[in-house]
């Protein structure tokens, strides 16, 4: 299973402040389709991001 790298901090699109990740990384790492929550340190908004695989077109059939 492929592991997806998730940033610990993102930039809030509302106020431009840093939003820190609230969701702890699972033992085997984040996977495509997981949801990660961030809390903005500026406006306090919560942001939910779906984990997406960066490499498009990788066909993992079989196995
Ligand atoms: Zn904000």
C-alpha cells in the first residue's frame, strides 16, 4: 500500500495564517481517501482535506 505524504501545516485560504494538522498520522501512514483535519491559528476555522494520490494514472490492478 502506497503511503501519501501529508503536510503538518497548511495556509488558511480565508485569513492566510497557518493551519495546523489535528489528525495524527496512522501507524501505516495516510492513504488515498483518508480525511485530515486542520485548525487555523488565525481565524480558528477547521479545514478538512481529502488525501489524494499525487501520481495519477498508476493502475494497481491485480495482486
Ligand atoms: Zn484562517
